[in-house]
C-alpha cells in the first residue's frame, strides 16, 4: 500500500444561477421611434439631453432599452419631440 503526503483533490462545486441572474443581460425593446424622431429633428443625444434636462448617458440608455424613462423625463420628451408618450414608448 502506497501512502502519499498530498491531499486528495476535491471536485469543484458549480454555482447554480439564481433565477434573477438568468435574465440579467436581457435588455428591453430598442426605442426605434424615439431615435427616428430625434434624428428627424437633427438632434444629437447630447442636445436632446440638454433640452429634456437629463444626461447624454440617460438618453442613450433609454434609446437602447436598458432603462425605462421616468415620468418627468417622458413628459419632457413628449414636449420636445412633439410626439405622444404612447407613440414613443408603445411597450410601456
């Protein structure tokens, strides 16, 4: 019988993903209508952000569907883009 001084290797436990982790990278619907309205008025995201009163990053996140706009932002977007909220955000 051979004795060794090393520890036996353990099997690594695999972490099971939590239900909330499964959908972590799923993004919302891209806001095609909002992008089209902004471009029709020849506005950049930065210019639209200044008119609405939020950051360029916020406008980008709203357009890509990562963030749902708050009430104040969506009302300002409605005024600036002269389009109803329901047309800009049909999925809300």
